[in-house]
């Protein structure tokens, strides 16, 4: 593929992005029909941080961070930088100096399939990172790659301008086209969860609220006393 830097990507509505970030990964994931998770291999280096932003994507050569340098120029306030490599690499391609530059541009965080380093400094700066590894091994700046092209991150393809939602539960990709629908579905799910929460606080059981008792019966699950269970002596659970 030709090495390119795409300079004029379309971005989603900022209010939609912010609202998806408030909902968080789990709620939006469920609302979208359980799609969009990058997978458990990308984890936060911090706790208690929730962000959402438009993706600026980077495709780099393993062990080389040249294209991250190039990508910073393409980032705007409210973006999330999303980085992967053409083959697996957990070298520490990103550190405190990159974070300082991105923080100054209003970038909300980094999602990367590579490693990161300077973790203490990143946390002190308040720059949010989700990465595949923490690894002090450095990189070179020698090999062409691309900025703002579709990339594969874990289990999903992230296109430039897609919404990236990230929190303690992981990272989620929401397609730019359809972000409004994802938000509407997340709003509806939140309302349902609030009603469920109120019911559970009042003592209602999820078995009854969700109508699961008939399913237990259909699956052959029995209610027995302990005495009856022990009397059977057949080891059935």
C-alpha cells in the first residue's frame, strides 16, 4: 500500500461523541448489539478515566514511531490517537514527550496495539492511554507508514473519524456513520438500566423482572431442598 497522510478526515458531531463518552464502553457496546470491542488485549494504564473522541489513525512499521510524529500534526482537540503496526510489536513507541505534544493540542488519549513507556509521567500529565503493553524498549524513525487510513485494532477495523470510547472496561469503536443511532440506543438502554436499578433497590429479583423463571424450567433446572439433594446421592448439580 502507498504510504499516505490523509489531512482532511471527516469527524463526527462533537456533542454526539461527548455523550457516547458519558455512557461508556459497556453501555454503548450492549446498545450496539454487542459489537465494536477491540478485545481484552488493550488495557488502560490508569484507573477511573473515561473518554471518547474522533479517531486519528496511524499505521506504523514495527519498532518505528516515525508516523506518530507525522500524525500529531493531523490531530485536533477532542481526537483520540489510534496506533497499530503492520505486524505485532510491543516496543515502547509512545512516551511522555508525545503525550505532552498531544495534550497541548487537546487530544483526549491514545489507543495503541504497541507498548508505551514513561508511564509515571503519562499518569502525572493526566494523558489517558490504553495499550497492549508497558515496555521501555525504544524505537527508530526510519520507515514509511500511513496516517488516517483504516487500521485493524484487535478485533475491529477503525476508520479515521470513527468514535473511540475507552474506559476501565476497555476500548470500543463506534462507526462515524451511525454514531447518532448508537447514541439513541445507548440513551434507551440507560433509561432501562435506571428502571432496573430502582427495582432492584426495592427488592425485586432480576429473575422475575427479566422473566427468567420459565427459562430455568425449560432448561430442566430444578429447585430442591438440601435434604432432597443429599438424599439423591447421584451427584447431580
